[in-house]
């Protein structure tokens, strides 16, 4: 067996998604490392949380919502907020976020049907 043959013997760790940072990685202990880093530098959960885009992201939900005028309608704002974060907020199943978005969208539709 030649030197380069080790790579062909499934010795390469496949890329998987980290349950903490939600990024792909190839390190077996990446989740543990991310948890340690978060304990040292807790994530921002109030002003610009990552699951809505984060402060440095020009497409953070609140910035886009303000630019498009969604912030003047609570139903549309909340609907888009839940769609924005689908699959990004720890502990929130995708289906739950989609149902919340649908609930707000249904409320806006009901409002418009009553007062066109």
C-alpha cells in the first residue's frame, strides 16, 4: 500500500453539522469545543442574535424589516421573523417555527378579510 492509500481506506472523518454552531466540520469533538467556546463567550441573545442574522449582517431580519416597512405591521413582522430563523435557533424545531409563521400570516389574512 502506498503513502496516499490511507485516504482511500475511510480514515477521513466525514463532514457533519455541529449541533451547537450549525456549521459543517470534520473534527469528531467539534460539538464539545463549540460548547466550551460558548461558555467562555456566551452568544448574543438580545440585541442581534445569530439566528436572526447577527449585528454584522446587513440582512439581519430587523434591518430588512425596517427597510421594507414590515415593522409597522406586527403580524407581517412576526411572520417574517419566524421564517427568517427557521432551523437556526437552538432548540426550536423547524416545524414549530413554520407553524408560528403561519399563525401570524393567518391572523393578517383574517384582519384583511374583515377590514379590506
